[in-house]
């Protein structure tokens, strides 16, 4: 394994992230005070410990870490695009993955933070306290906003299905990724622009924001997934490290994946793996459909395993198999 690789795909936790060199001068950030990454697992330990990354994926993850650039992961459904984020966080000890699912209605503000002025005004009227008091109780940082806090180690941010976003979101993200910081106007307009706000790490997780600005220290590992449903602007692509994931290339590789996930439950599943490849020639299937079929057929006790598997593995795209 080349010595420069921090993430190796070994699935065994280690402290390789400590060997990450200083960033390129044009990607250096200096947010303070430096925070420790929250303790805890990646948030999806089964997927993280069974994921088998390709050599190309391992190389590109490390390139994104070294260059402090977002990683754009493309590929068909079921190839492990989202799981890659959890696998990296697990192996490098980067704490819980911050998950930001994208829809056509998602805006940049959704990822940065939310402010609840109505609840704040209601509380002020009820308690008789000034409306300006403890504003941080009504501000919650989103997944992107939390990832950009000044952690000493990079947080892992999963921006899931960015190809489903509004046309402006990728370009809006460029500004944030280049600056590594953002403002909270609700704080900057106050005489005292400091407040203890909530984060996306769950109940009770709070952090102090000073001067109304959040600025990163270690740029996060931003894993953006795409099913290839749209093209991205050249300006966006040139600022990303890209990798394309593919379906397993043969029955042996797919059988190994099934064994990783199901252990002894995968015994005598060769016929289902073979059926998966037969059907995949006529339309798109995902690996997790095969995992479901193997598990169910093992417990269902039916003799017609092929018919049951076909029902559990419907085509995601392409013509419907009518045999």
C-alpha cells in the first residue's frame, strides 16, 4: 500500500489522519478556537465495516483529503456512494458523519443553519425576558454549518444526491467551499455578536460562535453523491475531486460482498448471485437488492428461490423481465 495513503480501505480504525500534511497555501484556513471532533462512531457501523472500496475510490478520497477539496462520487444506485463517507469516518476516527440529504427544494441556507424567530418572540412574551437574550437557543447549525466549525480534524459531511438539487445550489456551494466560512446575520446585527448555538450533532450539542462568523480550521471531507441525473457546471467540477463507482464486475466479487454483509447466511447463495447477473443484463439492479434476496430466501424456506428473488429484485430502470 503506498505510504501516502491515509485512508486505505482496510476497515480497521487507525490514526493515519495524524499524518495529513499542512494544506496547500491556497486552501489554508485558520478558524478558532480549535474544537475536538465529537466522539462516537460514524453512524452506520455495519456499512462502514463491510464496505469494499475500489482502488480508485481509495486514491481519490486521499486526494480530496490532501487538497482540501470536495469529493464528487458518481455511479448507479447500490454501488456504495453514500457508504464511502461512513467507511472513511470509521477508519480514520473522524466522528459521526454529518448527513445532508438534498431535494429540489433544498437551499444553501438549509445546510448552514436555521433560525426560529417566532419561538424566540413567543418565549420573550411569555417569560418577560428581552427578545435579544440568549438568541443561541433559537439557532441550530445545519450539517454543512456544523462541518465548517473550526475542528482540529476534518469532519465528514455527506451531501447526498446533489444531482437532485435546484440548479443554483452547486454554484452557491462553491462560494462556501472556497471561503471555508459563513456569517449568521442574526448575530452580526447584535451589539454582542457572540452566542452559544446548537449544532447538527444532536440534542445538547452546542458551540460558541464569536463575531457572528463560523470559520473552519480543518476543511471537512465533503462527500457529494450523484446518480448522474444532471450535468454540473465546469467551475464546480474543476474544484472537486471526482470518482465514479461501478457495479461489481463478476460473480466472485459480488459473492465476496454478500459474504461480508451476511456471513454464514450467504452460504449456498451462488444461484442467487448468478440470477442477479442474468437479470442485470436487461435493466438496472442494485447490490442491496441481492442482499435482501439472499437473506429472505435463506429464511423463507421456499423451494422456488428464483421466483422469490425476482420479486425482491425488481428493475430500477430498463425493461421488466417477463419470464
